C-alpha cells in the first residue's frame, strides 16, 4: 500500500537547513497496523504528513496504492486523499462550529455524495463509535474521549483504506486512551491499514510492527511474532 | 455543501458577536454615509434636468470689464432677448426673460378680501416661458396665459394661500395696492431641483403699465434681466456664441470708453453647480461640495472596507484549524475560497441591510439639514437599487477577496503539529499596519480639512464688517407709502424711547447686489466712469456706527450736502490718487445725470472701509450720496433702517409696526434683522461645513471601530505572551504600554503623513478666498491638536482591550495554548 524509497525532507528557513527525514525506505502492506516511535523532532510527524499526502518529499519516491505520488500537485494529492486516507489527531481537530453529525459528514460532502447516502453512512459511522446519542452536540459539549471517537468516525466514514493517527491518545486519560486504541485495533481487524505515531510503548503494543526513528532515519524495527514483513 | 458553508458562517457570526457587530456596524455606517452622500450628489447634479429641452436651453450672461473692475453677472439688459431672437432667428427657437422688479419684498393682496401675502419668488416673464421650460400648467392655457398685460400665473400652493379652495382663474390680485393682475393660470410647483423657484409669474407686457413707461425696456446699459435662449435642434452654443462679439458691437452703443462687454452662453444644467455670478436668481450649489462629498463618501467606504479586510484576516488565523482540517478531508482551495467569499457576502449583505435601515432613519434629518427632499425613492428606485447591487458586489469582493485568498491558502500540515493556527507572517502584519496607517491618515486629513473649512467660514463670518449689525432692523420700503412719507415715518418713530436712530439706504449692507452710478473723480479722466454707490438718508453713518476717518458726515446744518457733497470710502483713496483720508477732503467728483450733464460734487468725508457688499469679495471704491429729505425715494432708497435701544428690541419692533400702520395703511409691515440677513448669506456654507463635520465624525467612528476590533484581536493573539511576561514580573501598566505602543506609533505616523497632504489641499482651497485664515501657526496648532486628539481617541479605543488582556490571570493565559 505504501512504499517509499530514500525519502528525504529538508526544511529551509532563513538559510538554515534542517533535515527532517533522511533516506527513509519503508513498505507498509495492506491491513498492517504499524506504530512509529521516536523522540520529539525525530521526523515522525513529517513522515506522517508525507505518507498522508499532506506534504511532498524533497527527494526520493513514494508510491501510494502503487501510484507514484511524490511531486504531485496539492490538487492531485487532495483528490487521492479523499476517500482513501483518514486522519486522527492528538488534538481531535473537530470543527467547532459543526455538530458531531456534521463533522462526520464533512468528508462525504467533499466527495460529492448525495444527501441520503451521506446521512446513512455518517450515522453508521457514528453508531459504530457509540456516539449516536450525541449526534447533534457540538465538540465543546463532549469529553476528550468522545471527541476522539467522533474524529475516528470521521476518519472511517468514507471507508478509508488507510488511517493515519498522530498521537491519538496524547490528550486522553488512560481509560479513554485504551478505549480509542481498542477502536483502532478493531478497525485494523476489519482490514483497515493503520499507521500511528506515538510516544507510548503501551499504545505501540497494539501494533504488529513498530518502527523507531531517530534524526530522520529508521534505526530499529520490531515485528510482532508471527508477522512477516 | 452550500448549506454547510452557510451553517458554519452563521454559527461563526453568532459565536463572535462582538466581532460581527463591529464588522457589520462599521460597514453599515460606511455604506449608509455613502448612500446619503450619493443621494445628495445625485440631487445636486440633477438640477434642471427635468426640463425636456434642457440640452438646448442656455442662459446669456454678461461680463463687463474696465480698467478697474471686472464684473460677471447672470443678467443682461432688456433688449438682449428680443434682439437676439431677431438677429439669429435661424439659430434661436425662443427666448425668455425674467425680471424680478428689483425688490427685496413683494406683497400681493387678494383683491376681494384685501388680505395681503408676502411672495418670495415673483417674476415678470415673457409669454414664451412655457415654450422653453417644462412647467405643468394645471389650469389655463400655456400658449396664452402670459400674453396679456397684467395676467398672472400662480402655483397651486399660492392659489390655495390666496384663494383657499376657490377656482383662482379670473380672480384679481392687487400688487402694491394699485395694480390688479388677473390670474390666468395655475401651475404645479417646480421641482426643488430647479435653479429658480416660482410662486407668481406675471406677463412681461405688464411692465409698461407697472412702470408707466416703455423707455427703460430699450436701454442697453441697465442689465436686470435673466435671459434664456432655446437653441434650434442641431445648433451648438459655440455657433451662436461666436457671433456674440459682433452683436455686442452693434447694439451696446452706450458703452463707456475702455469698457469691454462680453456675452456668453451658459448651459442650463450647469447653472446650479458651476455658476457663481453676480445677481444669481438664487444661491446656487457648488461643484466643490459635490466633489468634496464624493471624496468623503468614497473615503468612508474605503475605510469601512479596510476594516472588514483587516478584521477578517486577523480573525482568520483562528480559523486556520478549520481550513487545515477541511483540506485534510479533501477540500480544494477553490472550494474554501468560495466558502470564505460567501461569508464575506453574507456579512456585507447584513451591512447593507443595516445601512438601508440607517438611511431610512436619518433621511428626514438629512433632508431638513440640507433643505432637499429625498424620499424613500432614494432606496427603492431602480437606478439606485442597481447601483446598490453593484456597490454590494464591489464591497463584498474588495472586503472578501483578500481574506478568502489568504485563508484558503493555509497549509494543512501546520495543524498536524497540533498548533491552533498559523502565526501571522511579517508581511501580513506589515500589510495590516499599513492599512491602519492608511485609514488614520484619511481620518486625520478629513478632520483637519473640516477644521480648516470651519475656521475659514468662521473667519468670514466674524471678520470685522466695519459696521455695527446689532439691534438693527431693516424694513423694505420700495414703492410703499413709507417711501413717500419717509420723513413723517422717521419723525414719529424717533419719539419712541426704544428707537435710537432711523435712516434709509439703497441696498442692504452685505448683500451682493449694489448700485452703480455715474460718479467719477474729476482729477482722473482715465478712471472708470461709474462707481459703486450707496444712496443714503441722513444719519446713515450713525445708524451703523461706520467710522469716519476724516471730514464730517452728512448734516442738516449744511443743506447744500444734498446737492454737492459726497462721502467716499478708504478704498477710493487709491483711485483718486491721494495718500491720506485728510488729503481727499475737498476732492472733486462729477456725477453724470440722465440728461448727460456733469454735476460737480465735493468729498466732505472719508469713511473707513466696510463690507457694503459680500464679504467674499474685496471692498471696492464706494461713493456715498445723500438723498434729499422730503423727496420721493421711490427708486433710490429701498430700505428704511432703525437702530433699536439695547434691551428694547421687542418694544422697538412693536412701535415701528404701530407707526408704520399709522403712516401707511396699505402695505403690510415687513422687517428683518441686519445680522440675520448676513447669516443667511453664509447659510449654505455653514450647512455644508456642518454636514461635512458629521461625515468626518462618522469616518473617525468607523476607523475607531476597526482599531477596536484589531486591538481585541492583538490582545487575544498575545495572551500567552502576556501571561509569560506577567509571570516574569510585568505589571498591568507595563502590559498596557506594550500593547498600546504599536498603535500609538501607527497613529503618529498617520498624522505625519497627513500633514503635507492637508497642507497642499488647504493652500489650494484657500486660494479662492480674498480673505483667508493665516495658515502658518494656525496650521501648526491644528496639526498638534488633531494629532493629540487622534492619539487619545486611538489609545482609549485600544486601552479597553489592552486592560482586559493585562488583567487576565497568567495561569489561565499560559495554559491557553
């Protein structure tokens, strides 16, 4: 599903060059649950941005669903993103002015789906996250765990094949955190590929494979027993 | 999708009520001001357009030039119209003359019940009036209504006044107690957008009867008529104008040596805004004010639009997360652009609705203030609505374009790092500052401009007129019995303890129209043969407290004064080539009589210069001539004037009224106060300066609203910084200074930029005034005062937000991000 070769990302600001990623070769197959770990500033989020088609690499190639995407325009990347990739963030990033239902419905709107179908899909996704009783609430009226569940509902509503989670439990207490991780594991069991950036070894334990980054390079890879890269 | 946008937009507006209010209100005030001004401008430029043939109607004006004077008048001699018609029948379809009997007050009496009415707009016109001008005759035949001598056409309003509900046709109106006019027509009042107004029109053929002579109708040197020509289709005014010099040479036989007379054509529709000649029918408007207000309207709109842009982009950083997330979820840039443009449209729409409401509320006041009649049609007529739609699109585009481009351009990766929004870049901050500076520069220019206009008008009004205007009552007496019984009237009036002095004069002091007579200095053969002349009765200088520089005033002790003495003003010294007032005593003048005899006169006194004519003009040399007691003063003395005792104004008026009735039982007693008359002359200017003052205030208000919004934004953006500073020991005043400092600097910069601009404009504007305020130190004082005032206003505006931010508990503010 994801295949990168010698991926580099260099940020240039005021004549200072910062190498965020330095030659990443990575392959993630369909249905994998992969955790990316490493200290702050090691390039985790940059990698996630590139993998999620939010950003372009400076060098190297990236094939998403066997399609070369490095160097593609913002427009093209947005088109690919829609319906294929779902995102879950540490800070939930729900739109405050929209209700639970409207937030979840939003990706379908951008896909141009008709109203009836949208409603059905969004409600299914919300129901799946056990949030139907809150469907007309605004994000501020929900607890952190509930907000993250809505964010996950939004990530999966368009049947995304890949979910990118950036510290999904970072803002949650352990009970809510476990709940979210179980949901992600469940999704993975149902066939969704998940790439998760985390600081928490406990969360990484849900993954079948853990990649450790340091200074923009992959320094270590751990694979759960019985799983083959 | 649109539903989703609308939802987000409405919820956003609702959530940020303060921000919405500032934005909508600022825009509404801006648009409302703009609409009101536009309505006024449309009103001004529409003058005389209602005449169907307006594009072919021209007024003939006359310029008289001699070595010492240059007069441009709106009027021409009686024979000009018929002679033009005769000489240029191939080019001129019709001509029409107006003559106003040269009187300040005209009274008309219902011949049946002998009730008297004062009429403001009373003209003698040619029977062609209805052929040239588009006036609706409700009763009567426009072809014949003004044919016969002593026929009159009156307006519906006057008909009701004179005759109530009776049919006025065929009824008699008595003029000056003796002559009777027959009403032959009733016309609808002319629109307010006419450069002349009409209450009563009487036929030109009545003149010989009214004056008992035809002879004056043939004179080429007296020019009391407003003359209009209707050109034939396809004839250009230049074609006719090019032949006018020859026409003058042929006909103006009475011209003096060295006197040049030029006739010109003035387009009917240009008169109201572009003509400011002597003897205008009514005070005209001025294209200067039209330009001024148009500029003010555009500036206010720009300031309001900038507010909108500034506030929207400033707040937009808060929406970065939404933009980022929408992009992550697949939104294209054009979709986001559409969303934000839509929001700007929505906000602008609200602003327009609020503006229409404001216009609706302020229209009655605006009408009264400017003495115009703008109805609800200002808002509802198709043209205005079309204009509004265009304005709406322009404002929505201007206001929304930048924020929409800016917002839709956010990079979605930023939110992956969990930051709430993007920091404004240096470029954006600079732009925002530049816009604030631009707004305040405009505001400062407007404030100082208004102050200078106001000061200049004050200067004109307060300028020493050179005569006393307090406690002076003026009574028009032309062709009333009082004119014949002046001495009796005076003698009786002086018996009242409330009346101090009584005199008479040919024209009201300070009014534009004054007499010219054939007085010329004996020692200067080359000097102009005519001079401004004031005909007076005894005690004139005493009534007005006019200062005598040398010699003596007219006196009953010298009976020969009437025959051979004159007074001159100081301005005359130059013309007769003497150094001091004393040297002028005994100087000889000649008066050329109607029979062309030269009558010698001697200067017995020199008075200090006083503004016998408009203060907008320089004081010309003047001859003051005494009119004999007991002699009928039908022509030369048009006004009696009385100085009342201090504190006895009301009693004095009552006594005058009683004595008037005693002496004159025919004409109603009418009067006005000298100082009020002078104020009237500057009424339009004063009105304009008030109105521009109000719009300037609105302009500052809008700019301050913007500043307020921006300050609140800055304070909220810097909450974390403020928290950190406070934990490190900053006090509340420290924080306030920190937050206010930036704005203070911007306002100071605005002032400095505004100074040279306003200096240039002020010098240009003041050039047209012969008497003007001295800019030098005045300007420095104004600059500094306005500078300090804007700084105070600006600081007060931002201090509320700064104080609020400074008082936040640092624990909260640090956790905020």
